[in-house]
């Protein structure tokens, strides 16, 4: 199945409207996505995969970095950032295209409070040149994800 289609199908099945955009150029990092969209880097929701005993996907504003020590305290175990191979294995997506949902394996999604500065954000849509716009509150509601505060300024 096409990666973008899996994200679209997930949203459709959950009755969530989202605007999708596909670009000729890469949007595989926050700055490239912001440039393509003409928005602030902070309005990009990046999904970063961490491993401990469990797999965690932290969705955080594009102008922030994850404080790994804070994250480890919150989840109750030491975590490390996943390798590109591990990201693909657990999410089904390549680095630069990992959406907040859906994922190949069961992962714990954590949404950083830095996202709540905005009514909506843009997130990767399954590949490195596609994004989608979603209301932040809708994303929290849809995922039932734990809100965390693990952001440090880039």
C-alpha cells in the first residue's frame, strides 16, 4: 500500500479531515517542510522514534529537540534514538516521512506540549515529500496520546 494512502485511510476511518500536500522537493526535515509550505518551522510536527523496552514515537514541534533524559524519566526507562533501520522496522516508514500515525508495530505515541501553541500543525504523511495539516486538539483526541513536556529549544 502507498505510504500516504495508509495515513489518509487512517484519518478517513477516524472521520478526521486533513489537507494533504505532495511536493516535488523533499520535506524530510522540519526546515525543508516549512520552506515548501511557507510556514514557520515551529508549525511542523516531527515524529522521532526512541527505543527502550518499548518503542516510543515523540511528536514535537519542529523548532524543538527532545530532552532524552526527561523522556527517560517520563517513560520510566532509559531510551535512545532509533537507527534508520529500526525506525523503518517499527513504524513502516523511512526517516523523514514518519507520520504521527498509523505505525506498523505497536508503539507508544507521546505528544509534546510544544504543539499546543498552534491550532494546527503540518506532519509527515508517510514519505519524504508529503505532509498533512491537522488540528492539534484533534490529533491529541484521535491518538489518546499522553501529553509530555520533553522539549528543549533547538
